[in-house]
C-alpha cells in the first residue's frame, strides 16, 4: 500500500490524534532533555553510548546503522567519546579489519545518572496525576514504544 492510499482511509479524528501525540511527544522529549545531567555531550553522543550499553560491543558501522547516521559522522562521534574515556576499542574476534566499540564503566555511570535524573523529574510530575491517569499512561507506554520502533 502507498502512503497516499493509507492517508485516504484515515479519519479526521485519527489526524487530530496524530497531531496531538506528535506535539505532546516533542514537548515531553524537549523537557526531558532539559533535565540532562551532562550537557557537554551532544544528544548524538549520548544516543551512541546508550546504544552500546543496550546492545553491547558493536563495530563502528553497526553503531552508525543503529543510530541511522553515516559512518563518517559516527567516526567523529566515537573519536570524541573515546577521548573522553567513554568508549574503548577492541579487536574484532573474527574480522581483523574491524574493531568493536564498547561503553566504559564511566559511560555506564554517566548514563545511569542521566537516566535517574530524568526519571526522577518524570516521577515527580506524574505524582500530580490521578491513579486513573497514571493507569492510562501505563497502558499507553507499550503502544507508544510500538509506534516508535515500527
């Protein structure tokens, strides 16, 4: 099916919901970014570290693919992270031409502190919601995740 065909079946209510979700997600993401603990790293650098933490050692090309950036861009990101002691390189076990990148213990600590601060902010804001509203968010979270990865 084409995008045009899909759009012809959407209702005005669907379009309004999509618009409201997009605005709310952008505002929430912006507000969560404001709670970052270390602003000396770019969002791209933080995302690369989080990917290495989540997926384990990756080649620079694999990391670039996960982050949907071109390999030369990822090379620059990795160079900064490596200089800061947040990423290490190791020989690839089966391909001598490749290296594997891993997040260091310092990177894990940085990501944990960052995540905890943002979660604390969000928990504090959710405390103002009713139990029923928090239940709605609890049910919506997996749906939002599905939308994000599809």
